[in-house]
């Protein structure tokens, strides 16, 4: 019990001092536009495996970054339901519909997302010193959650993707040996934490990359530090 309590204490200390996830961003499409705070942007991050509230949290995470940067016209589709119906726009899928929201509502950009990897693993793995040094040692069970998403921004005027990145986020794993040589691996996050953090970091990246002058912030690949 003392060994487990020591590892739990270690986990709490780590949780208090460090972020739980790390992200790597790969740029798939260099940003070709210059965002201004007056631009109208619709956030349409919608993953089928999550419910409305969870998807809204991800959209909120992206919106928070834009709002902090001074953008005032950031919406979700349901917030524009009246405006859409008033202009006889029932959905925004086809090229004609995208053209309509630009011409009739002044929407300049739509942000969408795809999720290619979402893995939730155990948060804890323990290996005794006896097992570690036995003739046939067993390794730790995998810990560390992962989420890989693609964030895309569509320019409605041209109906083309003007910015796209892939965000690879993983929960950080920490190890701790006790005085007897037993080892524990601890993962303090979850796949959802990784996805949420990746969405925020991706939003920061796109927002910065799409502002002008170009080149002052972004390289083609960059490993982001902890928040």
C-alpha cells in the first residue's frame, strides 16, 4: 500500500507542476489568406463518435483562441439558423450552398475537422522489481493516450481549403521507482484531454499562421511546448 500511495503522491505532484499532453503539428497546407478580426468564421467541428455537448466543447476551445485574438464574428451553424432559413439555405454542403453563405451572409471561412486516431489506454502500469529482473521479465502495459486530428479552414469565396494542419497529441507518461526498485508508469490525461488540448493548440497555430505579415511565427513543422 505504501508503494501505491507513493506513486499516487508522485502523480499529484506531476499534475500540479506540468501539463498532461504534448502536441506536434504538421502543416498540410500553408495558409493562403490574411485573417482580420472583422472576418466572419463558422466553426463546424463535428465528430460522429461524440455527442452535441462534447463537440460543442471542441468548438468552444477553437472559438476561445479566436476571441482572445480579437475576432468578434465567430459562430456555430446553429447560432445562424434564423439567418440561414431566411435565405432559404437548409444546409451548407454543396459548392452552391457555400457560395450562398458567402454572398448572402458574408461568411468568409468555415473550420472543419477530421479525427484519424483516438486511443484511450490505461492510466497506470506497475512493474515489481521481482518481475523486472526475472528470467522472463514482462514489460509494462502501454500507457499514454493519443488523438490525431486534422483542422481545415475553407475560404467560402473560392470554395477551397486555405489552411490545413494535422495535430498529433499524446498524453505525457511519467515513471517513478520506489526505494525497493518497483516501477510505476503514470499517464495523467485521457484521449479526450489530448484531443481537447490538440484542438486548442491547432487553433493557435492556424490563427497565427493566417495573420499577416506571414512567416513571423510558423514553420512547416513545429513541436509545441506545454501550455
